[in-house]
C-alpha cells in the first residue's frame, strides 16, 4: 500500500508539518524542563530561608509564640514534635496536620523535597524543606513549604506548549501549502496547455512565466520543442506533398503515352512506346530510391561506422568513372574519418554527378586536413550558383532554373541527400565562393588517431 500522497504539494506540506512538529516539540520539552527547574529552585530558596531562620530560633530558644509570616501566607512553616504535634506555626499553617511525614534522621538533618497529594484535578504539590533542629532523639522538626503553582501541577503548562507546537506545525504546513501552490501553479498551467496542444494543434505555445527560474526554463524548453516539432511536422507534410507531386508528373506522362498507344495502335511505334515507358519507370524508380534513402539516413543508429580514408575513397570513385571533362585531383594523405562507406560514396557521387553535368572543361577534387576537420571539395568551372541560391539547392526537389537542370532530369534530391549524409556524420556541406564556378565543401570531423 502506498501511503505517500500523490501531489507534490500535499507531500511537501506533510513533510514541512512533521519537521516543524519535531523541531518545536524538542524546543517545547526544553522549555517545560527549564520552567519547572527555575520555579522549583525559586520556591525552594524561599522555603530554605524560612526553615533555617525558624530552626535557628528553635535551637537558641528565641522562638516564642506564633511564627511571624512575611510571605503573606504563601510559605507554610510548622515546628512539629516527634509525636506529630504541631507546636508552633505561621498563621496560615496553624491548626493543620503536619505538612509532611518525612522525618529527617540525626545523620541527615536537612531534607529538600516535593510532596503531592490528591488526584487530578484536585492535586496539590508542595515544595518543602525539613530541618531537624538538633541531633537529640526528641528533637523537633521545622517544616517550611510552599505550594507549587497550579499550572505546573495540573498539566496546563504542557497543554499550552503542545497547543503552541501544534499551532506552529500548522503554520508551517499552511505556509508550505501556499508557497508550493504558488510555485506549482505555472507548472499546472504548462501541463494543461501541453495536454491541449497535443490534442489539438501544434501552433500553440505554453505560457512562459517571467524570470529565469527552473519553471520559466521548462516553459521555454517546452516551447522550443514545440517549435521544432511544428516545423518538423510542417517539413514532413511539405515533403510528402512534394514527393507526390514529383511522382505524379512522370506517372501522368507514362499513362498518357500508354493510353495513346492503346487507343491508336496504328499511329504508334510499339517498341518506341515501350522504350519511353521503361525510361519513365527508371526515373520513377530513381526518385523512389532517393526518397527511401533520404528517409533512412541519420535514423539508423545501427549502421556500422568504420574508419575511412577520404582520399582513397575519392581516388577510387574518380577512377571508377569516365569523365567528359578534365579532372584535377589533389588528395592528401591521412584524411581519415569515421563513417558509413556506402553513404560517403553516395555523397561524393552526387557531387561528382552535378559537377560533371555543369562543368565546362574541368573538375577539381581536393581532400585535405583542416585543423580538427577533414575537408573534401568538388569544384567545377560551370555557371556556378548565385549566393541567394546556395542554401536553397540543398532543399528537396529544388532545381534551379538553368537549362541543364531542366534538361538533365535529375531528381532534385541529390544535394538534399548529400547534406543529410554530411550531417548524419556530424559534419557540414556548403557551397562556397569560387572564381570559376560552383564549389562544394564537405567538412567532417577527423577520426581520432
Ligand atoms: P538534381 O537532381 O537536379 O541535380 P540536386 O539536388 O543534385 O538535384 O541539385 C539541385 C540543383 O542545384 C540542381 O538542379 C542545380 O540547379 C543546382 N546545382 C547542383 N550542382 C550544381 C553545380 N555544380 N553547378 C551549378 N548548379 C548546380
């Protein structure tokens, strides 16, 4: 069974009340003890003075008649004979039985004590001193006694202290309840808003309390997360719609050709139709392959990374191809990164495909170390990319309005894939300034030696 309350507010309140009760309880016990000690010492001191004065009088025989009382009847003094007869007394103590039966022995003539009679609520206690006047066997005993104040006898002091402890614990609980309630108010507001946002639309934001405290930071973080979520969802939606749009054009073309061939077989050259249909299917296939690749990059933490020599990889990829233009290589030694070989081959392949498509006469490929990074650049001497388009070309399905873009029939996904791969490897891929044409720069962290 769980006894802990579910709400933080209730839990904190209970803890505060318990701590306050413990602390104030210990304090109250101390106060009780101190009050009793001080009061008793004070009473005893007065009874001692009277007892000693009177026993002195008994010993030197100067005590005659009723004992004078300067305490206003508070201190009771009696001189009692061995038989229990009260020989002399102060006016307040006259005509009463002896205040105590305690009879000091000759060896211990002076005794201090507290004596109580009756039961609650009529209980009375006396603080007393008894002095045996002499060591003689028939010596009288002088008693001086004073009643203890009633609040020490009937439990009033303890009752008040307990009430005080309870009140202070209650105060601590109340303050905690209020303070925690005020602190957690914004958390509840954030939670309620988040619950609604996840149920309705992502464009809403949670309330941000002013200040820099943890709750304000929580709200800000929640809103930043919502920003990212919203734009990710937006991008996904845009991507899906772009992808469908992109697939629709070749499908429509394919369908038009096939319909035309089936309706007018006599006007069509069947092998040519099939040839065109195969071409369209190829294009569809390459779009779908690219889309699948894009969806997979960066999501699989499972793909094995291995140390890869970028220069060797670039050399092999260039060697595998035949170029229509001149190719210049400048590949340094020891440019090693950690990565997925297939993906890096794909990245470089995309850059080389583009470079070859746009280059006039020459492509330059360079691999080098740059501080903590490996650098791989692919530069061509074609039309280049205007600064305003240098980010746009990395977006999915972007094709700049140059003649070659349109004619060559790329999927428009090549650079998006390349950048995604670079980022999945903890690196960057950017277009940089170049005097001749387009210059793509890949920066990857070097593998630890
Ligand atoms: P595509 O399949 O069209 O090549 P990419 O994502 O590879 O798609 O490229 C996007 C666009 O960026 C291209 O259509 C082209 O307009 C532009 N681009 C890419 N590489 C170059 C380059 N080397 N020189 C000039 N423009 C380029």
